[in-house]
C-alpha cells in the first residue's frame, strides 16, 4: 500500500519540476539522516547522546515538513512559505542548541544557548514578515533579519562561543570551527533564496532563481551537515575515552 502511494506521488512529478523533485529528495535525505542519528545514539558516551538526539530531531522535523511542503507545492504550485518557516522556527534554534551542547565541556552556560536561540528567532520572524506579510518592505525586514544573523556569526566566530571552543581545544574546537563555517557559508544560502522570492533592488540579480530550490539545497546541506559534524565529534570523543580507559 505504501509503495503504491509512493508510486502515485512520483507519477505526479513532472520531469522538469525541479522544485517538487528537490522537495522529494530533501524529504528522503532528511528521513535517512534522522534514522541514522537516532539508531546511532547508543554507540556514544552518554554526554554526547543529547547532541546526537538533537541532530536526529532537526532532520526528523525537517523530513515531516518536507512531505507537507511537497504536497502543497504539487497541489497549488506555490511556495509553501508558512510550512517552511514553521520548520525553521523549530529546527534553526535547535541548530543553535548544538553549539551549547558541544561547548558544555568547556563550561558553556545556558545564557549562551538562549542568546543564540533568541537571535535565531528574530532572524526567522523578521524574514517571514518580509516574505509573507509585508512584502513591499521586504528589503527592510531582510536587513533586520540579516543583522540578527551577523550577530550570531560574530558570537560564534569571535565572541564568547569562540572563547569556549578555544578553551576546550582538540576535537571540540575543530567541530566548532566546522559548524561556524556552516553558519557563515551554508546559512548564507538562505538570503539568496529570500532575495529570489521577494521584491527589492536585488530583483535584477536574483530574480531568475527559484527560491524553493535554493532553500531546499540550503536545508539539505546545513541540517544534515550540522548533524554529521556533531556525529564525528561524538565518535572521536567516545573513541578517545575508550582508549584512555583501556590504557
């Protein structure tokens, strides 16, 4: 029965409908990643299991929303903006939580976590207003959203989060640097999608792009990539502890 429903859904995707294709592939990739993270949790030392759990939650939440967004796109041929931002307002703060979890070994306090969560929510709420509520001033809301984003970038690259990562050193510092690159480069994909789908001075540059394809690629790279970085850190840390105990 499930295979029949899947086959019927696939028959509805036109060969040139790249948006529907990326929604479908995105859902499959997120589901596979979520299963991988959840099933691997017990392989790690207890203090890393929460980080792996959060990685699984991020990709699982995204997978569920991608199924809804794919169906919405096929039914209406419109960008599922509402579902997109519901997904982000749940998963992006969880990605910020990952910074706190890996830096706990260096004494990170919950104030760091809540600050990053607050900034991420400001970034998303203002982005949604610009994309769905007040499109005539999309450039202004995008500017506010971008300002919150750059505060996050500063905090993890140069601020308190960076200092904690340096204090922890080793694999934690390496993982922190990689996650920082995801935020700086990977999250920078989203403003491109935003500018591709909203009116403003930038229409002549990004107006020909599909915001959904850009967003879908950004989600796959960032959400799965974040989880794999944390998974690699947990693997290294757990193996190191096992070797120390054996010695």
